[in-house]
C-alpha cells in the first residue's frame, strides 16, 4: 500500500478537493482519510482526531491486509512528523489571498509539512498549469520519476489530479 499525503498552508486551500481528485484518478483501490481537529461534517473521508489513532489504523491495515487498499491518501500536516509517505504534496495559499494581502499565518505543523513536501503547488505552478500545461506536466513528471516511489500509471494520475486542482482553484474548469 502506498501513502500520499496532502498538506496545506492553512484551511480552505483545497486539500480535500485535491485528495478527492487523486482518489478519482488513481488506479486501484484508494481511500481518503483526514487527521485533524475539524468536525465530522458527514463527508465521505474518514476522520481521525489524533495522529496516534490513525497510526493504529494504518498498522491494522498493513498487518491484516484489510480492505486491499492500493493507495491511502492522507489529508494532514502533522502526519509528516510521524511517517515518510511515498509522495508528500503541499498546497500553498491561494493566489488571491496573497494578492489581497490576506495571507493567514501558518501553524508550526504546516511550516514543517511545507519543508518535507516532495511537490509544492504554488501560485506560480497554478499559473503554469493553466498557461503552459505541457511544461507543468513535464516538470511534475520529472519530479515524480526522480522520487521513484510511484508506478507510471500512478504518476500520470497524480499529474492529472494536480492539473485539475490547479484549474479549479483558478476558477477555470478542467477536463477529466
């Protein structure tokens, strides 16, 4: 089972949207879980309040093979303090927040997650995905190949999900 983490600078940067886009596009069986202090709002993602609670769940998955999950997508900043995923994604503040000077302060966990991320989706990368999709795909594909933890089909799915996320965050629509 491979683990992909989705972290972000603060709430409302699109972590859940990206996690769902990954779940839709990745081959095989996927599951999305969240770790944090948010409320369970009846969303389909399983919510763990504490990292330790999630780690116990992960140990059970690994030891029993329960669920036959190919890729586990974890939405959390703090989880990167406890494990090294196959791919760590980090979402920077949305461009309009930076332009309007409304950038929210980042938690310590968000700052640590940003430093540990394999790929950071920034305002510049969103503009590149929108204006020069081939360049965005090449750069992201190279990063994923160098990381060497995902199969080719998984890398393609990640690139598509990142591009979809970039376009929807910029107010455009994306092809599947």
